[in-house]
C-alpha cells in the first residue's frame, strides 16, 4: 500500500520534471527574434537614406525606431534559441555588433543611430565634408 | 503442505526409486552453465528503456533514480521482484522442512528428506531464473548508459570551429550588452520623454521572479551535482561511473552463479546418497532369498 503511494508520488514528480525539461528546452520566441530585428533595422536604414523626408521628420522617425530597436535588439541578445545556431543569418548578425545592434551601440557611444551607423560604414561628417565633387 | 501429504507407504518407495533419478538429472542439469536455459523456452519479460533527449537532460542526481523507477515498473522488474518473493518463500519452506527432518524418524524422515531435496532443487531453479533476469537487466542498463554516453559525445563532437566561433561572438555580444545596459537605459530614457516600453517593464518584472526561482533551484538538494570525494562530477563522468557500477554487478552475478552451480551439484549428490539409502533399505526388506553361494552348493556335489 505504502509502496503504491510512493510509486504514484515518484511518477508524479518524474512527470513534472519531464515537463519542466521540455518547457525550459522549448523556451524562446517561435516567430524569430532576429528576423523581426532585421525587418525593423531595414526600415530604420531606409528612413535614414530617404531623400524625400526633411531632417526634423527623419529625426523624429528615427527616435521612434530607436525605442523599438532597443527592445528588439534585447530580445535577440537574450534569445537562447539563437545560441550556436550556425546559419548564415545568425553568423552575419553577430559578426558586427555595432551594425546589428545599432541602437545599443549608438547609446553606448552617446551618438545618434544614424551617425553611428554611417561611422561604421566609414562615412563620417568629416570624410563627407572633405570629399570633393568630381566628374566621373 | 500438510504432514499427511508427506507420508508414503513402503510400497511407494518404489516410486521414490523412479523420482530420485529424475531429481538427480534435474540437479545435474542445473549444475550446467546457467546462461542458456530458463528464458529461452517462453517469451521472457523485457525492459526497453530509451536514451531520449529528455532523459539525457535530466539532472545527474535524478537520472539514476528515474531509470531505476522505470525498470521497477517494467515487465522485467516485476518478474525479478516476483521471483525474489518466491525465493524468499522457498527459504521459509526449506527451513520448516529442515526442522521437521530433525524431529522425524524412519520412513517419514526419508520422505521428508526427499521433499527437502525437491524443494532445494526448486530453490536453485528459481535463483537460476532470477539470475538470468538480473543479467538481462544489467546488460540492458549497461547498453542504455553507453548509448547516453555516446549521445553526449555526439553533442560535443557537433561543435565545429565555425560554430565555436559563432558562440564566442555571441558570448562577446552578451558580455558587451550586459556591461552597457545601464548606460544605454540612461541614454535612451533621459533623451526621450516616452515611458519605459511594455516589453522592458514586463521583462524586468519577470526577471525578478526568475532570479528568485533560479536561486531556489540552485539551493535545492535535488539539483545539487553529484560529488565524489568533494569533487563535483560532470554528467559524462557520472555516466561512466554508473557503467563501471553495472560491470561490477555483472562480475558479482557471475560469482553468484558459480555458488548456485555448487549448490545444484550438492543437490544432485544428496539425491544420489538418498537414492542409495532407499535402495539399500529396499534390499533389506525384500523377501527374495539371497544369491545362492557356490561354496554352500558345493556340498550337493561332494556328499553323494
């Protein structure tokens, strides 16, 4: 009788542990945090390069992007499912922290997102100002 | 078993003469190498554990317990338990018979000795069956541990240089993020008037709860790692230790089979002895005249 109840107890505990292992193993957002970040980043870059909008509009839009990017970048950096996932997208994303996590990188350096991004591509205000216009 | 069941008439001794040789034959059979017999005849009980991902991920302290529990509930585990119980009962029967033999005399003692031998033979058979099942259990357990070790090895081998480089980069990114998070928060929330995002708010609330739970898990006695001489063991080391333990059990089992072999041989020798005594007693009771001696017959030839 006693061993029966012990058996039941053990089975219950074992089942709970299996569920815990399963749940912890499956943690992480299914939709793809990196893909969401890439989409938002692409929109931010498009806004940076859009010649149609005025500077103060661009600044306002980028501020909105910045807040969303901060959250999305954190989701990627905290996503355990990405750890060791050896795909071209993931490899590329972690290749250059400053380009992928542009909002964090800019905040770290106390600069704007656009300045930081352009600097990463080798385009500083100085280099642009010192460039001369030539005919090709 | 009532006492009247044990009473045989002298006529039934003849039957004893038939029974004993079969007892001897059975005893000698049991004395043969014990590896092959019992299980081969009918479908033997089995235990089929799987080295699943979930089993491999279990904490080391719980791994052995869960495997043992799975075995205890399997067909094979139940069969071993049932055979052990039968063997225990048989020991009680043997003890009772031994005490009865000490008190009995004459024919009754002879019959009791016969019963005692038959029960001993049964006992040896039971233990032989149990050892077969135990061997099967140990072999299955050993294969399971080895499969788990192989799987753990495979996971390690899957770490290619490119993947390792990626993990290093991810670790670097995580470390940089961790060290800069306060600065980033200050920069973003000072420069804008908008409140903290819903994600950031919920995340920090949940994080506080997670930290509490993790602290409790780490201090929980069931999640503490297995230690040997104060040194914590990795899961692979622990599995290797379990495999060594199983191999030790197999060695002990083989030694026990030798003991069982000797017991069976003794049963056979006792049966021979009892058979001889019964045969001598038969001759003593017989009405048939003794073999005529040639010396006594010689008189018939010389007197005339």
